[in-house]
C-alpha cells in the first residue's frame, strides 16, 4: 500500500472547473484503476489501464478522462461534464492478474 | 455486467463471537472474489481473497467460502475483537485477479460490542 500515493488529499472545485487527481505507484505494477466511493456505498469503477498508453472505460466513465503515459502514473481528470463529482476517489494498482492495492484517496468537494 | 449484492448492511456482534457477511454475484464467469476492510476515512485494505478453483480459504481468524453453483460467497470472522470494527466490502471479477476492475458490494458495517 505504501507504494501508491495520491494527491491532493482534499480538493475543492468550483462549478464548471476541470480538476486533475494524481496517482503514482512505485511498485512496478502494470495495471492501475480509478474508483469512486460515495457515502454509504461501495466502490464503482471509473477507468482502468492494463498497460502504458492504453485504458478502458469502467462502469461510470462519463464526465471523467484519464491518461497513461508512464507506467508509474495514472492521473484522473474530473471534467465539468461530471454533474455530481463530490466523492472519495481511490486509485489502485496490481500486477496483471494479481491483487489490487489502494492508495490513500482524494476527497473532492464541489463548492 | 456483474452485480454484487451484500448482506447485512449492518452487523453488531458481541466481542468474542463470530461474524458472517454474505455476498451473491450475478455473472457466472466471475472467478476472483476479494474482501476488503475499510476504516473510517481510510483506504480499503485487502484482508483475504479466493479464486473460483477453491471452495474455502482460511487465514487465522478469517475465512472465506465460495459456492459457485449458488453464486454465493461469505466472509467468516471468528473470535471477534474491537479492532475488527470497520466496513467490509466484497467484490467480484471475471478476469483473474481483477485485471478488468472489480465490482463491489455496498458494504457491511461491522460493530463489535464490548
């Protein structure tokens, strides 16, 4: 777990703004994932990437975008098209076919 | 897509007693089932997982059972302790270790009464 970092810990966004959440890992994991968690709910998959320069939509990709230019990094952009972005965002990584380990999360609040 | 149902949403047990949390899944192709523990404001932490070629797995006080026919899997915690209090999530994936991402249940808030 200690090898996955997310920043910032807290983020505030005004209506109509795009914001980017950072996720970095030094575990040499091929696969990386973004999940969203709402209060009292389970985690829902936004995007995932199994290899550099490739990524796939998850169950709730609308209003989000990602890039995977480096193996260590998988940033998530929350665009103004995401109508209800206030949530706890969790990044995870794994070796291919292995267990997923989570970063500490970013709590995003829309003002 | 996959759908995971988890019960109960809240479970209160006396310290020292056992706790059982149950999940069902919809996609018979799912073959990997992890369990995560999440304390308030913290990241989920993997506590145990099971693959579809195994019916039961145990790690000290924690065990998971899988019934593929019924599409049902359960988490068993014995001799519960105060530090077991947390929210527990089950998940399922049809791609080995979850390479295509995990589908989570909505969680069980486990309360250990002293």
